[in-house]
């Protein structure tokens, strides 16, 4: 469709100079927006010329979202038009867009000290050379569209959001495309790690806060057996005991101090439910000594492996080789992982491989 008459335009967002902002167009007495589908630099130039500026500096969807009708989509200009309505488009109000695709422009304005640099940010009559927050680098693509190169611990158009305290569920349990259960991880000190709670997280109030932060209304149940999925088999472990009232909006708002431990992987040398225990630490598989080893320790190992409690344990599962990583393990039986139990320092022991411990796990509650 080709419109024959010009309509009024305005830029929303830059009220001091009026040369940069979300594009709004007045049609039939109602202000609306323009979709970014098929939008190119020549379209931005046409809009800026219609507004009285010589040309455009940049364009994109980072100027904010509008409201009301989306009047134009798939606009095609040839850089000769004096008005955006002289360009081809799909027809007034015809589109398959949402307001996250609303287009904005920055026009060249000699009165604006921030132009012609699209990365500049105006504060009063002065220009800050980088609109990306937290000292992140600002770049532009071939269409002069702005991009902030956010580090791993920030996200958002301007790197305005911190990942600190974010939660993540990992596993294979999804519903309607959303992860609904699995291993809970938290982003802390620029590192994702599983949450290892020595005491309280099995209580509903902490789990309710975690589910609420993840965008769910409530918790169905929580449990202490970790999900160590192959895709995230060696994350950090953040050890702590969150104490929540149950009304917080995030787990980070609860009373908690996190300490870091590198998570480890376990395997049984024998078959899937019984065998000698081997533990992966610092990239090397090793064994666990039987000194002070009890049923509680065996139960924790079996649950970490995804089974129920242990049926039996002992040194009759064969001898290993290499490093004996753990000795004098002392679990209460409530831990998520063997590394949460008290033990001597990694690799510190007075054992030989004849003392390598193994377990037989209960594969189901009915075994």
C-alpha cells in the first residue's frame, strides 16, 4: 500500500532536543508506532527529514516500547520521499508485530552535543561518551544500531541488570516449554553453582521463595537429592543455609552467607547401583578411605548418585589406584553431597587402596 498524504510524526523520549526517541505517528486522530520489520537506514533518514533534520544517525528498538496501535509495518523507502507515508507499507494497522518491535531513531541535530555519536549519553548540556552501564563497551553495527557488550554478570540492552542472585533450574522436567523441577542453582560472585544447604532448605518457606523468584506461584515439593545433569556436571557448589520468612521476592533477600566449594562427580566401579566409589576432583578420579565411614556417609553417596539410601557398604568392592581423595568422612546423613560432609583436606589420609570404600545402593523405595 502506498499512502498519499503526510501525517504527523513525533519522537518520544528525548524531550530536551527532540532529536532522538521512539517514533510515533498520528493517524485518524490516534498516536501509534512503527514496527521494525524490514526497517532500514533509508527509512530512518526519511523520518528524520520529515521531522526537519538532515539525516539519521542510528535506529533500533532500544528506545522503549509504545502503547496503542502499531500503525505501520514493512515500510520500504527509497531515500527520495519527504514523508514516511509516501513509502510503501502493508497498510494502516496491518502487521504481525508487538510493541517490543517498536522502532526509534536518532537524528543528526547540530544543537545536540551528543550527536553524531550514537553511543553517547546526554546529561544536561554535557555528553557522557558511553551509554552502556557499568563501564561496558558500546559498539554499533553497519546500520549504526547500538550494542552494549555485556559481561557474563550483567544483561539487558544497556547492561543494566545484574545476574547476582539469579536462580536457574536444570534438568529434563518441563511443562509447556518451561523448566518446572530440577537442580537449583544460584549466580553468586560471577559464578553459577548448585545450592548446597546443610540444614534448612528442605523446609517449604525457602523453597517457596525460590519458586516465586523463578516465576511460579508455589512449590509442589522439595527434596535433598541433587540433580547432577551431565550438561552441568562440574559447577561450583554454594554452601549456605538460607533463612527466609517466606515473604521475600528472592532467595538473595533471605538471611544467608554463601561459601564456595567445587562440586565433584561420583561414580561406582561395578554396576549402576553397587561398586567401589570413585570421586572426581580437580580433573582426576580417586577413591575414598573407609576410616570412620558409616551408614550415614553411604546414604549421602547413594542419594548424590540419584538412588535412595544405601543397603550396605565396605571394602570388598575391589581396590582402586591413583589418589585417595577423602578420609575420615563424617556425614550427618542430611547432606546433598559428600563434599558437604566433614572430612580431612583433599588428598590428606593415612590409608592404602585396600581401604577403598564401596557401596550398594537401594534403587527404589521398594527394594
